[in-house]
C-alpha cells in the first residue's frame, strides 16, 4: 500500500523492525501518522530529508542508514516526490553472509 506524506509517495516491501522507535522520534518532532505501518515511517523520513536540500539519492541513503539496524532480511523501497527535480528513487537491500548490499537507482522526471 503506498503512503503519501507532504508530497512524497512511498511503497515498501520488507520489514523495518525499529520503525516504532523512529516513529516515536518523528512524532516528537511534530509528524502526525495516519496508520501504524513501517512504510508510513519511511515516507515521513523521506519527507523530512528531501527539504533539507539532499539529493534524492542522498536522502534515500540517509534513510537506509537510519533504518539499517532494523531491516529484517531483504527490502525494497521506491519513492516519488511531487517536486519535479526530485524524480523517482528506488533502493534494494540484500542480506548477504558478508553483510548488507545496498543498490540505489534514480530517474529524473
């Protein structure tokens, strides 16, 4: 199910086990949540990072660093911002015996 937060649309496949801690932090900063899902937490994080002036790829990387400890197994994320210059960004994380592999794609609009 896609989530829309402040002009950012996100879809996510996977489990973010530390989403409740991230949600609590975002709530303290003023975010208002409509659901209890980890995907909505991802949408709020990206909506927070993109206005900081980060490029979409860098915002996705910052997001992945924040949730990395809470990712269970493999995960895929895709996001689209209403800001034309942001474009479309997607990421895939894979759990490997040697660690986690992260791939990020970006397509400008």
